[in-house]
C-alpha cells in the first residue's frame, strides 16, 4: 500500500514523499534537509527523484540528496536541470520498480516553458508542481495564457476523484480571490469554511480533488458566463472571448491582496 507524505518546507511549500514503508520517491525536493529527516524518521530508502520544473524551491535539494543516495532523477525534457538523468515529456510513462509505481507524464507549460506533471492512474494521484493550485493556478513566468489554458484543460479532464498534490499552501488566499470572482458560488463558500477549519487545526488543505477544483477554482471555470460578467462589471475585461477572460483573471490575481 502506497502512501503520500507531505513534508513542509520554506514558508509554504509541500515536498511530497511517496512510500510503501520501505522505499520512497520524492517529488520536487526544494530542500534536502526536511526530506533527509523524514526518510530517517520513517526508516525509508530513497529510490528516485521526480521534478516538475526548474525553480529553486523545487530542485534546490537535489544535489544534497544525490550525495546521500545514488538514484535516478526524472524531470522535464525541455528545462535545463543538470541533475536530470531521465528526461521526460508528454506521452511517456515511468515505473519505479521498488514501489511498483507507474506514472504517466503530461506537458503542462505556462508557469515555466517546460513544466511537466505526473499522474499515477492506478492511485488517481496528480503531482502538478506549480501549474494547478488548490483554488488557483501558477503565475505565467515563462509561458502564455494560451499554454496555461491548454495545460489546465488537460488536468481538468482527469477523473473527479483524482487527488491534486500541488506544491504550495496557497489555498485560503486563492479562495478569497475566487470569492471575489464568484461571490454567489455555493460550493466555493462551503469550501472556504471547510479549508479554514483545516488551517485552524494546523492541517494542510492539500490534496484537493479535480472535482472540487472544477466546481470552485476560477481558473478552471473561466468559461462560465457569470465570471466574464463579473470581470466586465469590475472593469477588468472588455471582451468575453475565453482567452481574454482567463488573461484578465490571471492579471487580476497577480495584483490581488
């Protein structure tokens, strides 16, 4: 039986350890120290490293982990991460034999040009880095709105029960913005109460699910007429064209506090 363990790092990152009680795979280890501590605490041996994109808070711990474990490093084919031993792109699958874990790869550019995501179809897990967040999506540092819309559409097409393991605890901030966009969304308002209760108890809000994101995340709901009308009413938008709606949403979120 495989388990996903959240390892907090920095101010709001989650580093993910997939393990079976003996062996583990780490996703986006931006810092080696908490990963090494978690491996030691749970008596786990590292079998592989999975990377979604090149930002330092996702790859910074790789050199120190490789100093302790001789393991393959899987990562995006189209990003310059020197430690990658097994470059990946959409359509490829990998198997981690120590865990009997198979992962499919999707190209999900937008946040960065070469960002990838990993799907464990048997377990219905998604490790999406900084492309999709609980209640939000990543900033477009390198890609275009068209690329991000295409990437998010791929993720939104996954089964509702798919668990979303993103990399940051941004949920409450994202949902406050979502409420500005869709103040009458009943599912969203219920979600805000539920996620606030988790944080009040010191619990993570991750993982989310694709079904929950589709009903509450404005960046998966930008095609909804009410969202376009809201943006127009607030002078954030002059066109109802879908890409224009998404772009206006992302620009508004960039400056939202």
